[in-house]
């Protein structure tokens, strides 16, 4: 990067959700039996902390 280039500062600062890692969904494994064979299915469920946004506005320290 040269001295003439300027870094762009975003209008808002966001913190990635520590619970879901920014994906907005958390694992919710369920046991299923398909054709007599047991499997673990994971459809996921909405993150209860960030409400599927994956981030928080501003700087939010981990709790």
C-alpha cells in the first residue's frame, strides 16, 4: 500500500456474534432413524443471542 492510498472507514462498527460465529444459526443435532439406520441430522436453529443477524452493532465484549 502506498502513502497516497487512504483506508476506508466503515460507517458502523460491528462485532461478530461469539455464540454462532457470525452464521446466525447454532447446531441443533437430532437423532433420526432412516431405513433402520441411525443418523444424526443437524438443521440448526436461530441463534438466540444475535437473532440470526450474526453480528452486533458497535463493539460488544464477550460475556
